[in-house]
C-alpha cells in the first residue's frame, strides 16, 4: 500500500482523469486500485491510498507519459508518497 498526497486545481476534473487515463496508466505499472480522500482542511488537497508496491510506484512516477496525464488532471504539484512512521497490529 502507498499513501500519497497532492494538490489539485479542481476535484471533479482530477477524479475524471484519475478514473480514466490515470487508472489505465497505473494499471500498466501494477496498481490494483486506489481510494481517494479529500482533505477536510484544504479544499485543493487530496490523499490517495494505492493498492500498490514501492517498485510499481517508482516505475509509475518515472514513466515519461505520466506528467502529461497529471497536467490534464490539474495537479498543482507532483504527488508525494507519505513516509511510513510505523506499523501496528491493531
């Protein structure tokens, strides 16, 4: 699992591209799905939990076809993977 955050210009625009061209590109790099959350404190911030491993994430972010998709989706910044701070059984 990968948790990533990014800022977007418009949530509806982001979700449209995220669920179409973005989804196809993520599948090519081994993603099995994603959950998208809107930050309750910042209207332009989204959090995404990907069913993905680190190798697939790195492959995706280094793919030269990804930046145009992110631009189309209205990303204000490049998605950043959150740093793992701990893992607990419950």
